[in-house]
C-alpha cells in the first residue's frame, strides 16, 4: 500500500506514534468534512476588504506548533505499480522562528530537481504519435485520469497523529497547460479551519504535473516525466493560506472525521467546488450591483450640478 513506509526511519516513526495498525486505521480512510452553508448579504465583508490582521486573526500559537513537527510520506502509483515514493522530514524553507514562511502563502514542493520519475509505454501508457493527435483523441489524458493514484500522508510527531490528505483518485486537471506538452492532475481534500479562518473550511490542493519528453518514433518510446508535486491550501475565496494558519489547519485535520468509503471523500471535494462556484457568482452579482449604484450616483450628481448651474 505504502512502499515509503519500508524505510527504517519511517518504521521507527510509525512505532513512535502507536504502531502500524493505528497508522493504517488513521491513513487508509480519507478525510471527509461537511461543507457549511454560506449565506451572503449586502453587508458581507469580502476577504480583500479586510486587513491581513483582521482576516487571519491574531493567534499566538507559534510556541505550540513548528514546521519540524510534520513529516510527509508520499507514494504515487500508476496502474497498481509504484512509480515514486518519498519522505520529507519537516517543511522546506521554513527556517527561522519569525521568518517569511509564517506570513507568505504556504506551499510544499515534494520533488527535487534531481528526482527523475518517468512513465513509458512499457508502464502501460498509450503511444503518442504527436501532440496534435493526442489533443484530438485525449488517450494519454484519459489514461492518466484512470490510472494515476496519489497518497500523501502527513504525520505530526509532537501530537503523534497522522492522516492522508489526498483524494487518492484525481479530481480533474488541465490538458496541455501551460504548454502543449504539460498535463496537470489535481487531487484534494477538504480540511476544517474553524476558529482559524473566517471561512471555517479550506481546500488542500495537491498538484501533479507531467511533461511529454518523447513522442513515439523510430526506436523511441513515448515518455512522460513528473515535473511537479506540490501542496497548497486555499480558502473559499481562492486565496492562498499563509504558513502559520496552514500549520494550524494541518494540525486540526489530523483529528477530523474520515471514511473508508473513498467516494464519500470525493463527493465532499465536489460539493466544496460547487459551493465555491456559487459564491463567486454571487460575488460577481454583488459587485455588479455596486457598479450600477456608483454609475447612477455619478449621473445623479452631474444632473444636480447642471440644474444648479442653470
């Protein structure tokens, strides 16, 4: 299930947090959170209208949480074959107690430039004769959607808890973006942010990006390379969560509800996206009403001024 746990240091970590049975019970079920009902009115303050201190609050919990508390245990499978396993101790570039990490958008990049993870026809990929042909039939994209699986487990050594933050199966992505040769596959989970952020719930977004290195030709197989594997947290407004709040959310996520029914986790993610889309549409209508009021107010002012001059 998780070849990355076969390392001696990871085995010791798992034993220190309660053993392999507890680890499996915590990490095989996927995180499920109910998406709260958001009611918007004309008095609603949008996040961009709030100051950073008002939006993120003044939570002094740096003494109780540290980037060094967290360990990432990641495995990627393609058609039941493990193609990449990696363990990351701590959070990269989070050095310094009062450094930039706590106030800047949170992000974990799990792949180093030296990592070389590729998939070929021998791994089960369909042969790609050309990018133009793939754009029309979409066979490679469909194979990635159907065959790729991601497990990203977060362990907090201090509180001795673990959870899988991935949706296991892809939730979607983008073909041929940002270039014709790139394919972005998206995984996610919905995490609680009650008493941490005003929106009370956030999306943990896991991005996997592949690039076509070679198309099928004489003596050359189709080869695609994994170029990115990252984690970010976004609130309901689509804004990136900063480092401090992300640590608090990740810590809270280790204690939230999970389900052995992986479809339930997927439904939770899809419902979040639906609510997020509805809120964006309501926000656009709200802003359009404000624009019309400003225009009408300006016209009324000009007419009043003209009458005054006459």
